[in-house]
């Protein structure tokens, strides 16, 4: 009897500790790479391994990128017992071997499935197989699951994502859970505790301003849809405005700088979506800008708020730990913005602990990597069309 109580106590303590471990995941926004934006269905183990190599040799791993996520099309069917089968031609060594390879690089493995009967590309989905699939993922060493919403057949989104969340928690391996139902059922209202991040919109397109009939959006339209969602972001539960397009060629360098800056301000997951094997210098400089990444990864975990909107000129502010604050001046227009900014007049009233009058911050330019003034003087700058000025107010 005594032994039995002890066993129950051990199991209870073990499960509590494990649940705590799951809760500790994604304490800052996840960073990594995902195959979809650049490669679509064209995924195989050779390319994924090369991407892991490039993540290390490029310096991206050291900049904070961690997850290598294989998106749709890795799966081809189920065996007679219902186990999900990876494409044997494209992944001949199997997912466990690929996971080992990725882990040996100090990186983590991410995979993709869908709450519906099929994935968006018509591959087998996880509906009805959630616990079985979660066990397969754990056996392969999966650390991150992106879970989509095609062929959902009228399920309740909250219930469907909760089922997979429970399945992942039951396998005894910490797995970040990325909810991808495109914001259709306001996942920011129920996703905390079920997943660690949730998509807020339809898919991103590689353009600064564009919209497609099927819902695809460019950078500016996605940003607009994040503006009111700031109360829902925090350590372990993030709004996800979709993966990065930086380096994919559809935008100018200036636009990619704005895209990356704003994703950092929004405390968004930073999932690169380009070919890491062919990184040109400007792309690498954007993706590894440590001043910008530090703002994204700040431990306070606040999402920026739109503090001012004057037509196409916007000012966003993100409170940081230690009473510092990041400010991003976003120029949405096709004309340069001659900025003349009076810090003392426009106090960021909603940023707690930021007292511009008392503190007299030094202004650090996150792209020029130098101080450009203090908050007791006027800030003058020329912000290019579609560009940003992103600064960090540092205490003296
Ligand atoms: C959906 C998702 C995308 C991608 C594709 C894969 O469109 O939103 O991010 O995963 O499916 O088919």
C-alpha cells in the first residue's frame, strides 16, 4: 500500500514537472526556418540537411535560430496499423535519422500536420490519429509541430487544437505547438495553454502591399491585422503573423528591413523562409541583426502597440525589460519621411515605467548600430519610402 502511494506520488511529481517543462517552452518568440515559403512541396532530406548545415555555417544558429521545420508534403500515407508514413523516396533515411542529424548540429526538428482529414496539399491529416501521430513524432525526436486547418470538416477549432495539444503533452517530450488556423476562430482568445503560438492571418505573400482573393496578404496588411492583438501576446503564447519572406526576392532590401523590424517589434516568431544555402550579404545582415533580434527576444515578452498613426506615417512602441523601449517609425508611403520628432511632447503614455522626462534616454539606432541622440533633444531623420527607423531607448 505504502509502495503504491509512493509510486502515485512519483508519477504525479513527474507529470507536474513535465507539464511545467511544456509551459516553459517558447518563453521568447520561437526562431528558426521553415520550408514552405521558398520550397512548397519540394522537400527532401538532402535539402533539409543542407539547411541545417547552412544554419550553422552562416552564423544564424549563433544569432538565435533554432528550429528546422519541415512543412507540408513529407507524408504519403498510413500503414495497416495507421502509422503515418514519411515519403520513402524523399526521406529514405527516415525521420529519426534526420532528427538526429539536426540535433547533432545543436538545432531542433519541427514537422507539420493538419487538424483535418487531409493537409492543405492533400496529404494524410491527423484527424482521428492525433495520439498515434504524436507518439510517432516523439519517437523521431520532433521538438515543434505546426498544425494546419485544411479539410477540417466543420470541427470546433478550439476542441481540435486541444486534442492535439493533449496528445503532445501525453508523449512525454517537450514539443512547441504552433496553431495554424489563420486567425479564423480568434485563437488569441483560447490558444494560451493549448499552443505556444497561433497564426493570426491567411498566408503571407512576398510583397510589401498586396492582397489576393484567396486571402494571401503582403507585409503591410498583415501588420494592420496585428495592431489590436497586443494584449494576447506574452511569454509562452505568441501571435504569429506568419513566416518571414526576407531573402525571397519579391521585395526591396528596404522593404525586407521593414518586414523584419516590424516582426521583431510585434514579438512575432522569427521563422526564416528563404534558401539559407544561398544567402547574400544583405539578407544575412538582416536576418542576423542582433540589435533587432534582441528587441524581439526581450524577456518582458510585450508586443508593440501602434502609438501614432498620421496617414502613411506610423510610430510603434514596444516596452522592454529594465524600463527600456523600442520604437519603430514606419513609413508606408512612396515618399521619404523627413522626421522631426519631439520626444518630450509625445510621451508614450501606455508604456509603463518609461518616463521620458525623467530618464533622458540615449537613442540607439538598431540598423546603423550607433547612438543618434537623446530624448531631451529633437530627433531628425530621413526615412526612405517603405522604410523604417528602428531605435532602442537606452537608459544612460
Ligand atoms: C497553409 C498554411 C501554410 C502552409 C501550407 C502548406 O496554407 O497556412 O503556412 O503550411 O498550408 O500546405
